[in-house]
C-alpha cells in the first residue's frame, strides 16, 4: 500500500481543511507555522481506514517534524480488518507517533 497525500488529489479541499499550528518564539520547537498534512492509502482493494499526518514547518523545507498515525474506526474494526487479536487495535484508534519516523 502506498500512502498518498490528500492534497495531491483534492487540492482545493485540502487547502480549505488543512490545520495549521503557529508556534511562537521561545518554545522547544522553532517559531513557525506548522501544517498537518494528511496521507491516505490509495489501494482501492484495501479498506484500512487510517490516516498518516505529517507535520511540516512553513520555513523548514521538507523536514518532517512528526509523523502521526490515526485510525478513526473502533478497535473492533481493526481486529476484523487484520484478522487477528494480536494486533494492538486499541493503539490504532489513538493518535500515535510513528516509531520508525518519530
Ligand atoms: Zn489501506
């Protein structure tokens, strides 16, 4: 599965809906305006119902400050989708920082 940027297919809607967070000087992160860009799976046979949100600063190029995973369905959905109880379905339903791309 490939994660595709929401803005690459729905540019106008993404422009309207993308959330931005302004960090003022004197904080742990550099002062900047940070955009939360959404990425979704583009496999039409897949129904994973998850979003990956990448946080990018307006003045820091393509540096990704955080990668957040989030599933908006209930844990039961992800247990069925994965076909196993071993999956941490509870965790998929909370926003979590991607351990491979913190
Ligand atoms: Zn998928």
